[in-house]
């Protein structure tokens, strides 16, 4: 995963101009749960998705939130997960240039743990490719695509290899101390900011969790993508937290990159 190089940006800018008039969804958010096609709506009545509940006789099949939240969640501010923890071990992303992994001080202050934690584990309890999509915390698994055992397959699966090699690191603390250490280590090659201190238009959308950790939800909004990328397959902005508001040029590349710029500058050689 990387910020797209210049030529790619130029191509997509041209495409955007060519198709501007015909693009009904230009700059628009993606389907809400109640519209068809939201991939996190696993209820039986959804349309245009690869996975959904299939047993019409099971009243739970018509519910949407049940796949992630308990139906008895009376307090929205305390999110209650309705999924059993994944049984897989993933490890964490590492690379020779990743300071939160290689530098003792950055590693301690970021508390970079061996496994994804927090809400990222909720994501992995469906995206591990092993746990049944309908396996909720209490009660029998909900039947999906004809079986209570159906698990995810294909490019959306996050196994050990994907977590350790090819998706953004998660579950580390991103605090003033971490930023200060990264700046010492990596300037002038790169720069780091806390989102609040950056000039990125996405700074109010990029989220850290209650422990100030980067999680999957730092970049992804699991309820609805805020920017529907209708030009690229796969999407550059799937379940994206940012809609492009405040940007002069709104397209998938700029909306994607602005989220990265909330924390990074990308000056070679180090990220
Ligand atoms: C695919 C999993 C998933 C589904 C389905 C889902 N949620 Fe969530 N929900 C989450 C996650 C993850 C968070 C935590 C977001 C965060 O940390 O910012 C969350 C947070 C929330 C919150 C707390 C406020 C917020 O937005 O952070 C509310 C309220 C909520 N969900 C309601 C619902 C309702 C109502 C439904 C069904 C219509 C639903 N959710 C379906 C995953 C899901
Ligand atoms: C209840 C199961 C479930 C949970 C929990 C879940 N997902 Fe998904 N997710 C899915 C399914 C099913 C798909 C579609 C897979 C496919 O079509 O191959 C999907 C697709 C996605 C996509 C790609 C969307 C696209 O447009 O292609 C992203 C990004 C994603 N999920 C992120 C997350 C994140 C982040 C979390 C945790 C906050 C999460 N998911 C939790 C089931 C889940
Ligand atoms: C730093 C931002 C960021 C974080 C953190 C992040 N993602 Fe993503 N994710 C992206 C971007 C950007 C894409 C789309 C383009 C790409 O893959 O480069 C994407 C794509 C995806 C997809 C679509 C399939 C694919 O791989 O392209 C899924 C599913 C997904 N992410 C799930 C997750 C899960 C689960 C986590 C937490 C373990 C996570 N993401 C953490 C930025 C992020
Ligand atoms: C919330 C802040 C934040 C956001 C948003 C963010 N990153 Fe990061 N990213 C970091 C931190 C911190 C590191 C760890 C840097 C280190 O330890 O050297 C990192 C690491 C990386 C690495 C690994 C570098 C290496 O040396 O192996 C890549 C690649 C990366 N980010 C790309 C992106 C991209 C692309 C986006 C946007 C889709 C993005 N980041 C969004 C904070 C963020």
C-alpha cells in the first residue's frame, strides 16, 4: 500500500475530467446500511453483495447491527461487540524502516504489541478468512450464503501474511512522545504530526481509539464509506473515514492521500 505515484495521479485527474459530467456519485458517500450494496450489511434483504444471511426462517437474518453489536446495547457510547474473538495469530507489521518496531524508545512509547488489539480484532473476527461470518457472541451462528460455517475468502481476507507484510501497521499508540521520537529518527527524510497538528483537511476525520492507538478505524469507517470511489477497482477509499470536504480537488487519490497526510509527509527514502 502506498501513496499513488505522480503519473497515476495525472492519469486519474484526466479521467476525472473526462467523466466529470457522467459521474453521478462524484464526491458522494457510499451506500448507507439501508441502501442496497453496503458490504457490511449482512442482512438477508441486502442486494449486490457477496455475503449475506440466507435463512429466511431465522428472524436474526433481517437484522443488520447484530453481526457486530449486541442487540442489547443500550448505551451507544460504550460499543458492545457481538463477535467472538478470532482464534488466529497474526503477528504485526514489521520492516527494516519501521521505527516503532526497530527503535527501542519508539517501540516502548508506542507500546507496539505483538498482535492487533482493540477494535481491530473485531474486524479480524470476520476478515481472518477462518471465523464464520455469522458467528456471533451469544447463540447459534447465523447462516450466511447457505451455511453457518461460511467464512470470507479472496482479497478482503487479512491473514498473517497480509498483516505482517502488506497493510498499514495498527494497534500502536500515536502520542506526542511517539511523534517526537519519530521526528528525531526520521527528519529530514520524513515528517510526522498528530492529526490535530497537521494541515491535512482530513485531520478531523482520522481517528485514534480511546488509548490513542491507530486501529483499522483510523482510516476505515465500518458503517459507510464517506467517499464512494467509482473509478478504481478495487476502491482506493473502501469504507473510508473522509469525504474530501475542504479539498480543492476531490477525487479518490486526493481523498485517499489526505488521510495519510494527517500524520505523514512522504519524502524518500524513508516513509
Ligand atoms: C461490520 C461491523 C459493524 C456493523 C454491521 C455495525 N457497526 Fe456500529 N460500530 C462498529 C465499529 C467497529 C464501531 C467503533 C467505531 C470507532 O471505533 O470509531 C462502531 C460504533 C458504533 C456506534 C458508536 C458511535 C460511533 O459511530 O462510533 C454506534 C452508535 C453504532 N456503531 C451503531 C450501529 C448500528 C445502529 C448498526 C446497525 C444499523 C451498526 N452500528 C452496525 C462496527 C459495526
Ligand atoms: C460481520 C463481519 C465483518 C466485520 C466484523 C467486518 N467486516 Fe469488513 N467486510 C465484511 C464483508 C463480508 C466484506 C465484503 C467481502 C467481499 O465482498 O469479498 C467486507 C469488506 C470490507 C472492506 C472492503 C470494502 C470494499 O468496498 O471493497 C473494508 C475496507 C472492510 N471490510 C473493513 C473492515 C473494518 C475496518 C472492520 C472493523 C472495523 C471490518 N471490516 C469488520 C465483513 C465484515
Ligand atoms: C492507514 C490507513 C489504513 C489502516 C490503518 C487500515 N487500512 Fe485497510 N485500507 C486502506 C486503504 C488506503 C485501502 C485501499 C487501497 C489499498 O489497499 O491500498 C484499504 C483496503 C482495505 C480492504 C480492501 C481489500 C484490500 O486489501 O485492498 C480491507 C478489507 C481493509 N482495508 C481492511 C482493513 C483492516 C481489517 C484493517 C486493520 C487490521 C485496516 N484495513 C487498516 C487503509 C488503511
Ligand atoms: C494516525 C496517523 C497515521 C495515518 C493516518 C497514516 N499513517 Fe502511516 N504510519 C504512521 C506511523 C506512526 C507509522 C510508523 C512509522 C515508523 O515507525 O517508522 C506509519 C507507518 C507507515 C508505513 C510503513 C513504513 C515503514 O517504514 O515500513 C507506511 C508505508 C505508511 N505508514 C503509509 C501510510 C499511508 C499510505 C497512509 C494513508 C493511506 C498512512 N500511512 C496513514 C502513522 C499514520
